[in-house]
C-alpha cells in the first residue's frame, strides 16, 4: 500500500507517538523522512508548505498539507472509518473529542510548562510549578474515577482518545506524577499500561519511565554548557533533539553566556555579610514598604563596604516612544546583564507616558564601581550611573525606595511599568 | 423547534460563545441554564451529575453529557452538516480542526497563563515578569503568523464562516481583553479587520457582545 503521506517530526514528541499509533491501528502507511529540527524547518521549501515552521507537519501524498498534532491524528483516523478510532456515532466522536481536548488542556499543558521550566526554556517559578501540578492532579483524579469502571475511555475498543491519553500520560508519569501521586491513580496507571502494550503500539510507545520523585528544579551551574540537569530517570536522548522534542516550537534554549576566561575581579573582593540571594528572596517574598517589608530587611542587612547602590538613568529619553517598548528595552538591557547575575540586583522602570517618558531606577551591585558589574552588557554606556548614599541623604533614600516599590515619581512623571533584575 | 440540549456556562465566557454561535449558525437551539460561578458549580446536584464541575457543560435532550467547549461546539456543528460550519469535505474539516487547535493552543493558552499570573491565581507573592514576558513573546509569534496568513477576501477555510472562524474570533476577543492593548492591537491590523467581519456577522453579533477591549494590557495586581 502506498504511504498516505509524509510526517515531519522528531521521535520523542508525544504528537509523533500519537500520529504513528493512529496509523498503526488504522492500517495506514506513514513515511517519516529524515528531519533535522531548527534547520530543515527554516528552509524556503518547508516554509512554503508550512508557513508557521512548526512540527509535526503532515504532507499528504495528494498534496494536502496539515499542521497541529491532534488535527493530523484525527484526519488520519478519519481516513480509516472501519478502524473505530473515531467511534461509530456522532456521540462517540464527540466524547472522543472531549477526552482529547481534556488531555491537551487539562493535563498536557501543565506538563509542558513545568517541563519547560525545569529545562530552563522558561524562568523557573516554584509557585507556578506547584500551582500547575495541583491543577493537573485534579484532572487526573477525575480521569481516575472515569477509568475505575472502564478499560477504554470511550466504548469498548481503542479510539483516538486512548492513544492521545497514553501519549500524554506517559510523559506525566516521568515528570510530575511520581510514586506517591500514582498511588492515587491505580486505574490510570493500569490504563496506561494497557494502551502502551497493545501489540501494534508497543514499539511506538517504547518503555515508560516512571519517576520515583517528581522532577525538581536544579538551577544551572554557570561553568557548564547550557545543559538542563534533570532527574536521572529521564530517557537518555541526545540533548538537542530532546530539547526540540519536548517543545514543538523553535526554542533557542538557554541563552546563558559563557563564563569569562579570566576570573571576574568582583570574585576577588573580600567576603561581605550582605547576601545578594537572600536580598533577592526578601524582595520577592515580602512587601516592599511597611513593617517587616523588604526595605526594612535591606536596611538591617546591607553592607555598604561590600556593595553599593546606584541610580541608573537612560541617556536618550527623548527617543522613547511607547511605554511597553521602553519596558522591553529595559528587559533587553537586563538580559544582556545576565553574566553579572551573581553580583547585581536591579529595579528600573519607565516613568511618564508615551513619547514623554524616562527610564530610571536603581541597581544594587557588588563592590564600589558600577562599571565592573555592568560592562558585560554591550549597551551599558547608554545609561548614566550615579552612586547613591542612602544613610543620611533623604532625596537619595526616597529615590531608592520609590524605585524598589515601583511608585517612584521624577519631575512629575509617575512610574508606568518596570522590570526587576533578580 | 425543540432545544437539542442544555448548556451550563457563562454568556461572557469565550467557550460558551463558541457553542452558542455554532448553534445560531447551525439553526439549532441550545438552552442556556442559569449558572452562578462559585454557587452552581459547588452545588451537590451539579457536582454529582458533572463530577469535573467545570463550564461549559452540555447535556443533550437524550441525556448525552459532554464537556470541553470546543468539543461541544464541534458536536453541535456536526448535527447540522449543511451549515458548512465544518467545511464541505474531509479536508475542510481537517483544516477547521487545525485552526481551532492553533487558536486554542498557540494563542489562547498564553492568554490564560498571563491572566493567571496577573490576577495572582498563582499562590506566590511575587509576580514573575520574566515568565510573563516569555509567554507574551510566544503569543506574539502566533499572532504575527496569523496576521501574515489571513486572506481577508474569505474566511480561514472556506468562503463562509466555519467553526474555525468562530473560535479564532473568540480567542482574539479574549486576548484583546487581557494581553493586547491598543498599541499591541495596532500591530495586527489584518487580525482585527478579520475579527470585525466574523464577530459582526448578524447571526452571532449579539453573542459576541460588546468588544470591551482594553487600552493597555491588564497589569499585574500589586502584592497585597
């Protein structure tokens, strides 16, 4: 039988397993050409067929092009109506649809973000990690009840819903649903095992990696190349395809710059009692002003021999237009200061309105010389740096506190938006 | 004509709009039940019947129960194949599917996450502007793609409104109430001209309701 078309994909993606499994059950032959993500999907030929440049991408033998994993799977399932993959009535089809949608929005979406954070595609946030894991668990418990009286999700035979469920769940049990959580999901695990061991599908799903303990975030070490450290139980794949696989988008991965060859002079300063990481935590977790606020913490702990506070002002405020664009500029400046993350904290904002605004704020940095902390950013000279003396100088102190509290006002211009470097 | 079933949802909710719009164009009647968030979905009657307790939830006249907004909308559309809501061929249906999936996963997911962040549904005192920024950028990429690939002489799949247009319009309306202020919307003139065409269709105009677009993206709530 001739192949029904070509699928551009990478092996580890859940969508790839889903589409291959559908074809296996439907008795359709699928061609999987050699494909290198990040290069093949940027060629003019690929983009002419698939303008959004994402995978999976299906090129039908008859020239019909389709993107989005689940729609491809559903289309192929529909080409073999006797397979039962889409049920045998509109109601069955709707229920299959419902479960597919449920798995994608109420289960997989959460694994995607959590996994993305663990691999440094997104900045890590413990609060968000916990929040998403809890929401996912709620969904899994609903599923658990449904499966307590069933072998398959809809009807008495395997459908598209079961295939997608298994693809999604196989990932869930290697990222968030650890041994403790799985103790509450006996039927779900039994269901997963049933589907991934179906004779036609076993080779496609491969072994399931059940994680003992839910994956935790480990911050990247600066010395290593951008390698996200994850729990050893994760599948051993080549780094690049794995990163691409878990995200069907083009993630250019970690943009941590390489460690400079000579030792940073700021490393050679005498030890200080002020711990910048503790400060960043205090700033993040406490209110800024008021009793037991982060400012109170700061004044109690700051070491003005080891660190200094600086006012920073953009030199070319007359060029600034939209507030959100100026805010993006600050963000860009902060991105380029990444190499100094250990030595720097910043709170800088856009004050005023569109076409009548300034960029201004404060930096807390290691040592007494601002240049040493900021010259890793190529555009550091676009800003003026003025040392602030907080102890007795009231205007300096008011400026510092306003910048931290995001309520700074300068020459009648009020704080509109800002960024923190922390 | 008799209603095909009952719908629990909120008329302001994007997914409820999908379903009511599909019904309107399909010429079918769906009975929107009274629903009070926090009350109806916590009542024992509701939770016993619909254990997942989320809206929208559909119960057909024949007792058929269905969840998930886009799935309910698609089911409603499938009951009136002559409406053209799912296109006129299997390939049309697949393309309708593709655009719905794109709108929900590559645009709306990001609106939802940003909403959760700025409204502090996430139990962490510090709002994470880094994550906000990264997620907003992903949404921008999708919107740019849509902007460049919209043919304003037709609709997304055929020459008539399909379920894909209804859902993309619903997703755009929501984004323009959360992540896209006036300045951001100005970056996507095709998208918003397309939105006007779809949401302005006389059959569904009242379901989409007033635009209520924001001037600036919804700002993060200040830490209490």
